[in-house]
C-alpha cells in the first residue's frame, strides 16, 4: 500500500457519493481527537478531546470562524472502536460540498487521506478481527440476497474462524506430540501412533466437511447465470417479469418483441441470480435480429442453468427442436408456459428428452413459486440450502483449506506406513501454515494490498 503508515491519523468520507440526508467523515488514529478539536465546535463550546467515549455531540464544522456545516460528532476511544484506535465520526449534511470541505479541513489539520480499506486493515493489524473476518466486511457490502448476507455476517462474527481455529488447535496438538517424540528419542516407544492416526483421520474429515459447503458458499457469494430461452412468443418476457415481480420487459402478442437480451439480478430462495431474457427469433429478419441471436447463443453457452420455455398452446415446431438440440449438454430446466390455455403441445416428447417439465402460466402467475423451488433445487443439485452461516465461500479460503486437508490426509497415510516422524511433522507444519493464511496469522504485505484494494476508501 503506497504511503501506508499505521501511525498516521487517517480520514475518509465513509458514505457513498451523491446527495443524501447524512454523510459521514471518519477519522482514525492517535491524533483524531486533536484534529477534531480544530475543526469542530460543540454547542457547549467543549472540545471533542474532552468528550467521553461513545458519546454524540451537536455542533458545527468550522474553518477558523467560518461555519461550514451543522453536524453531529461521535467519539469512540481506543481500544473499543472499529480500528482499536481513537475514532471520530462527523455526521454532516450529505451534499458533495459540505463533505468535501470537512474532509479538506481534516487533511489540513494533520490527517492523511485513507487508502482503500485502510480502516478495516487497521482493525486486522490491531487484532480486533482476523483476516477472514476482514474479508467478510466486503462480502457483507456486496451481498445480493438475505441468505448471502446471513453467511457473510456469520463470518464477520467469527463462525468460520472458530471452525478453522479448532482444526488448527487439533493439528497443533498432534504436531506437538510428534515433535516431542523427535526431540526426545530416548523416550521412543511412548508415542501412541494408533491414537495419532485416529486424530488425524478425524481432522481430515472435519476439513472435508468444511470444504463440502464451499460449492453452496460460492453460489451465495458469486451467484449464478440463468438464461431464459425459447421460440418467439413463448412467454419469455412474461416469465422474466413474473420472476422479477415487476414489469421489466415489454410484453405484446407480437412475436419477436424482444430483439436483444434483457438482464436483471434477482433473489430466488436466497440465491443471487443473474437472469437473462434472450431474443427468441430463430430466422433473423434483419441485421439487428441477427446480432441479437448471436448474443443469445453466447449467453446460453455461458449459462449455469438454462430455462427452456415452451408454449403449451402450440405443437412442437422446428424451432423448438432446434432449441432442444442447442441446449444439449447444459443444465436445463424445462418449463411449459401458458398452462391456462388449451394444451396442444406434445409434453411426453419433451419429458422423454429431459425427464421433467414444469407447467406454469407466467401471465396468471401460476406455479411461479414451484418454478423458483425447482431453480433452487437445480442449483444445489437437490441438496438442502445452507441453513447456517458456518460455510466457506471465499476462493482464497477454499484453496488454503484444500491444501491443508491434503497434507493432513498425507500425514495420516504416512503414519500408517511407518514413515519417519520428521516427514509427518513437516506435512503438519505446512498444513498449519495454510490454515494460518486464512486467519492472517501468516500474511504478506502483497496479500493485504490485494485484499484491501477491493474495499472502498471509507471502509
């Protein structure tokens, strides 16, 4: 991090850009209260440096004798603050100018502009949170569904850290027993290898159990791509509107109304889904429709799940058969729309190829809930949705746990095969290192720079 010094007092605007009712300027560091004394006058004329911790005071942001803005100032003294440093937060009016002038005054009075994520970085370096909890802060900010938020909030509270720390403790106990045997060869024969082998196998299973949650965790964190495809006038836009619960796509009786892809983010059973309504034209009538069809094909190729839509009121056509071939090899959910009309489609032929079809009426909102459940089941491969926040979702954590688990399994095999204890101990040391990467017991500045560069400046 260029220009980074943990002893500096830092300042940043902690709220988003643009006009709002309130904006916050956050100051953290050993001189935070001194800087506040110079730029804030309370109604009682007392300087902020005399305020008790966790107190809020009404007053004005000032530049000398000039009043810049009416404000509320909050004091949080070290070590019981977000960064474990003295923190001052000034709640100004949320316009661009008052926030910028307040920020400039803090910079003129001994503060340095914070780097991206520097407040959370200090919380980590000062020991208030571990590295996985620090990363959970950004996951909370980026959460797109309630379930994703629940998982991220659990990780911020240390639910995942607790599981990793328990595994680390068990690995450390086993390593200690091995090292004692190595360091005191005169006591050879006192090591209970059967017990150590059993403990290693238990630890291996615990790490595998954590990894088993990674697929669900990554789905909640990153979401999936779902594409609605079907021939013209099958009701793709109506289905998108039904899933969104609002009028997003134009719906008319005319075939080919959607001449380009329409994308939205929706929450289905807690899963963040990037859903795409594709153009449904098979034979393009002009260059625009040709481009739209090419784009639709690309989206289908990239899709994690395809919703293949058929019109119940029409018999299977050449276009339907072409689409069925096009989605071959993709995870596909077959949906027969317009169930409120007289059925003419050969449903048995479709079920024969795909095994299942869901009948809905997008116009009447019939069986939309059933479709949403089917999407969730398809995403989770029929497994139950995650019911607790103690799951792993961060790719960095997943890779570190995978490496640790392989080393633990290798150590157990080595013990069974009477490999010298020195080699087994080294595998355990390496496994501990990977677990320490997750919590931040082991880290490099480059790693911290990479993680915190994704944060906004005020966080």
